[in-house]
């Protein structure tokens, strides 16, 4: 019998675990660059690398675990990832120099890559295929809430307390996240033995990446690189334009915009199709970046945050659902991993590349450049959609 329910106990608990994982990630991703500048006197480019190397660790972890999930079970993979994130959160307190900090950022990224790939796969396995777009939309709200609450608390704690308090806070959250694991009792079925044997023989690129997820993955890479310029440098930009107070609420407005729109966009993706969500999402994303480049007052900064929430916030969840369309059940882990590999690549290398551009062009011009990047992503989505439609018509 096809179970049409979305809001099961395991779905809710897995979403909470994902929220706590992402909360720590976003809490640190907006504060670790300023911390590096303050503590070690590094350039904005190096500070961007400190922020982004976390995502590089995540990227490498996803390459490794995507094919393993279907063999050993996503619940076991999740436990390994959670254990690493707890250790990494504790090690921040002992990172007394830049090399140690960067090493721990990488280690932490590996843990998050393992754990979040597991949660994403578990949710995909739990959801009925006919409601997968809607369900993933709801699940991704856990990330959206983290993108609001994490930066909000990160900026608040860094402004009013020593950074050691921020790291202790992250450790407490990570421990709570690990404890939630024991409330997830349903383990999605592992791959049958005969399929495991085949996969061992055919190890290669196909065991690491899902071909059907590659086009939307590349578009996601461009979008993630554009959004990384917001995540990593909004604090610096806010200081430059004297809007620090408004910036502390930027991600909160971002999240509210996504929360209000997500119940509609997830259903729209399932009922109407990809273009009805992706087209307006990328257009709004570009508009938000363009507005951000010219902010003169606090209300403009917050309005840009809301538009970016409607844009990138809804694109990210929709792209994840699109990456799983037409994928065989035993390939859901690889497809989920493929999507996040491209997402992480954009988030990981974006801050380093963009950090090198800032001294040359400035923050305002940077967001204009990123507007163009998003428009290119939209053009590629139109192209890939047409190619896919033609191939499907030919196959009929």
C-alpha cells in the first residue's frame, strides 16, 4: 500500500536533526571569517577560504558516502557523521592558530557532509514519490530556519560575547543533535545483496554521481556560488554601508519569506512542473542581488533579504527535488549526494574566489556580478529543460 503521509515521526525527527546540523553550520559560516580577521589578521580572501574549506570537507565526504548509503543503511552513516560533528565542535575550543582552525573546519565539514547526506537520503526514502517535491520542500524548511536563526545568533553572540562562548554554544547544539539520533528508529531498507555485488564490480564515476542529477547540479553550483557571496560577506558589507543593526535581522527576514512561500512552491512543483517554480525563483534571486548591490537604508537591506528568500530559498529545495526525479530507489543516495556535491562546491569555493574579487571591485559591484551569474544559471536551466524535453519525446 502506498503511504501518502508526509508528517511521520521519523520525518519530523530527521528534520530536527538536519535543522540542528545546519544551525551550527550557518552560525559559524557568518562568523568564522570575521573571527579569522580579528584573531589572526588575515586578508578577506584567506578569511573566505577559512569559511569555505568547511564546505570542501563536506564535498569530499559526499563523494565518499553517496554510494555507501544504499549498502550499509543511511541510519548508520548518520551516526558516524553526528559523532564527527560533536568532536569537531569541541575542537574549535582548542584551535589556537590558523592551521589548526582550518584543519578543524575541514574535519567539521566532513562530518556535516556525511550526516546531511544521510538525512537527505532518509527523507527521500520516507516520502511517497507522488509527494516528494512537497515533502522535500517541507524538509528543507529545517535548513531555511537554520539559515535565519544561525546567522542571527552568530552575529549576536560575536557582537556581545567572546568567540569561545559561540564555540561552546555550537558544541551544546551538536551534542543535542547527536542525542536526537536515538529517536529515529525506522531504518530505510538497504540495497539487496545482488545489487551490492553488481555495484562492487561496476565501481566508477556512476557510483559517485547520478547522471540525471548533473544538469540541475551544475545550475545549483552557480546559484550556490552567488549566494555564498551573501553568506560570507554580508557582515563586512553591512559595516561598510553602516547597516550593522539591520544586517542582524537580514536572515530572519529571508527565512520568513521562505516559510510563507514554501507550502505553495512545493505543491506547485509536483502539480505544475519544474519551470513554474524555478523560473520565478531565479528571477527573484537575481532581483534580490541587484537590490542588495544598491542598498542605502536598513529597509532596503531587509527587503533584499526577503526577495532572496523567495528566490534562492525556493530554488534550493526545488532543485533538490528535481535532482531526484526519475531516479531509481536504490540510486536515491547517489542522487542526493550528487545534488549536494554541486551545492557544496559552490558554497565552498565561492567565498575564496569572491573574496579575491572584493579588493578589486568592492562589495556593491560584487553583487552586480553575482546578479549576472544567476541570470546565466537561469539561461542554462531553460536550455537543459528543452534538451531534456526533446530527449523524453524521442524516447516515447
